[in-house]
């Protein structure tokens, strides 16, 4: 039995796609269990670059069956667009994609609600309709699942009930009621029934598919979207996403029980980034000539989905230790280490000052975390370009010490160090914590 989970330990964008791609060879199924097209996963193969937001990254590998589990929210235009762009790049993936009939569907009114009714303005959401779609799922009366797209008459009945209600809600809640879009049942129905027909061959009971795969001794790779600190329950609420990005989401979001997991790999950057609103205690706000801007430029820290510049800060060991514990990680990976080359000194947050005391644990409440000031240890940097390092010994001693230090602080081995976006720019090594 083998089931691996790759999960981000910060606020998303930890370069999980690269690790998933790396592990693809040894797995048969790649499974997404949470989020939707708010995620941004980039994989670089030589001069080819793929950016996916809804499809699991592992779909790029022709031996893999890719699964969109019931815990994902599906925006059908994006699903079809990503399949088409893969086809253009020579990857025909539609026969290898399975979409849960129980996954909920994002409609244009969800996007309008997210953008016009506060989500984007207060939480800094990606504006993709994620929160409103999950709200409708939990609220039930307005939620529509992928399986329902396959029955046009039924879909029309549902939309005829829901859309007039949604139009009223949008008018009532929009910051600018005169500008908020209104939706026509007939138009939305036609578009979605048509898309439903296109995705029909891919729709199935993915929970049973995965259980059968496990019985056949197939190897499953679960690909988390977003980071653990954006988890709806354990993240920095309210500045979080609407799903369970921690591996706890696997059970409910795919139907595969947690005890099937044999390996949980936590992915962390060598520094911190965050997009959208919410506290980030180690954020560097040292201006256009500062270290924050330098890391942003070298690390190309701009959102894959929205293009927004990411907020950048030093590594926060309290945050990663918290996430790794909640995720149940066996090991961690340190990504984008090359981005820190050329800094004389590197800071690592090892404590917070909170309500007049020094504490050594993470504060997960978003409002309380904003009151925490980082306490740093400073360690020596390195000047060498490390992007060509392929084994631990190729790294300057200071870079090795830095990784060892992170491993010690988190209390877990570091199994992979990434020194560039390409698959080759990877050091496989066990640094024990
Ligand atoms: P939502 O997921 O669009 O509702 O956005 C909620 C918060 O999660 C915002 O701060 C987003 O910027 C953040 N977020 C959502 N998806 C990602 C991701 O894949 N990477 C990083 N941040 C994300």
C-alpha cells in the first residue's frame, strides 16, 4: 500500500507542483482533494513551462490517472480550457482525467459574489468564486454538483430556482448594486449543460475508483492546493481559503481514509510568502531597494493565478512547525534555496513577542497573529550561485548550515532541497532534524 500526500506548510505557493512532478514516476494516480482554480501550480521541464490551476499537476505525466475529488470545487470553463491548452502542448489528458460527480460546481454568480460582495475586498480572495461555491455546498439549497450538470432538465429546474434568488442576493449585498451583474437562467443553463456534456465521459464516483485502485495496489499521490496556514479550520482565520488544505481534507475530499496515507511530505520555501490580506509576521517591508523586493524579483514571487505581487518575508519556524505538526509530516522539503544566495545574513523567526511576552508557538487566529512581532536569529548567508548544485556537498557550508538549522527548528528531516525551478535543479538528501 502506498499513498503519499504533498502539502504546503506556509500560505501557499510553496512550489508543491515541482515535488508532485518529481514523485510522479513512482505513483499511478494523482488526486486533488481541495480548492479549485484559485490554486496555481507551475511545473518547468527544460524550456517548457506549465501553469495549472484546477487540474492536478501530475496530469502532465502520461502514465498517471488524474482525479479531481469531491472536495474540489470545479469551474467547468477552466477545466475545459486547461485540457485544451495541454492538448495544444501535445498532452492529450482527457482520457486520463476523472472528475467526482459529487464535486460542487462554480457558476458565474459565485464569481460575482466573491468579487462584488466583500470576499475580495476583505479577505483578499483570488476572486474565483471559491468561497461562495463552498458556502452553497454547506448551505445545500443552492449547491449544484458536477453530476447534476449531466441531466439538462434537472439542471434547468435547479437553476430556475437558484438564479432569481442569487440575483436578489447580489443586488442586496454588492458594494455597488448598480454595477453588479445579473444572470439569465436560460443562458447559464445552456452554457453549463453544454459543458456538462463535454465533461460527461470524465465524471464518475471517484471514491470507489480510488478504493479499487488501492485494492489493485496502485500508488496514490495526493496533491494539496493552497497552504496549511490557509486551511479553513486551522489556518489564520478569517484570512484563509474555504477548504481543508491540510491532509485532513483527504478523507472527506476523496473518500480515502487517512490511515491509508503512508507518507506525508511538507513543502516549505526557504523564506515566506503570502498573497492577499492577513498577517504575516516576518513580512519584509523594506522598500524598493530592500531585501523583500530583491527576494520577490529573484524568486519571481508573483501569483500564478492573479499575477499579484506576493508579500515576502523571512522563514517563520513557528508557522512551519505548527503546520508540519497539524499535517502529520514525516519530512519536509526546502524550496527556492537559490533565491537567498548573495545575502550576507539571513534571518529566521524563532519566537514572537505577543502581549508583552516572548512565546515560542504559532498563533493561528488571524487577528491575534497580527499582534505578534517576530523574534529573529541571524545566521550567515552565502555568496555563491547554488543553482547548479546537485548534491549536498555542492552547497556552500553556510547553505548547508541554514538547511540543517531549519530542520532542527522544525524537528523533521529535510528530504529535498530545490535550487531552481527545473526538475534537474533538485538535491535529494536526508538532513535529519
Ligand atoms: P480564495 O481561496 O480565493 O477564497 O482566497 C482566500 C485567500 O487564500 C486569499 O488570501 C488568497 O490569496 C489565498 N489563496 C487562495 N489560493 C491560493 C494559492 O493557491 N496560493 C496562495 N494563496 C492562495
